[in-house]
C-alpha cells in the first residue's frame, strides 16, 4: 500500500514539473535575450539595454537584467562607427551595471 501511494505521488510530482509554467519574468528575459542576440545595429542594442533597464526596475533582486544590460552597452562600445566619447559613455554605463549585478 505504501509503495503504491508513493508511486502515485511520484507520478503526480513528475507531471506537475513537466507542465510547470514559466514566470512572467522568465518569459520576458528569454524574449529580450533573444532580441539582444539578434541585434545588429546600435539602435537595437540601445533598445535592448533600455528593455533590460525596465526589467531590472521591476525585479531589483535579480542580477541577470543588469548583466544583459551591461552586455548591450559593451556591444555598443565595441562598435567602430561610434566616436571615442560615445564608446566611453557606453562602457561606463556597462561598468555601472556590472557593479549593480555584483
């Protein structure tokens, strides 16, 4: 009897974990990370950085939005079409976000 009850509980636990839903935070992070990976212009990198900034404001205890926001600014800083001053600004913002992520 105990084995069959344990088996039934185990089956329900497995089914529950298989059908578990993602949280809204997880969904929006996956979407924004995919957009960052597809970004191919300074404008799109800036849009990603702004999106991660909004996510970090809504989830201040999470470090990933700060990390990916910094990554977007680093990509901007590595772009050769920007002036050195703009690159420095982007990399300074990235450094600030990295410190917040820590």
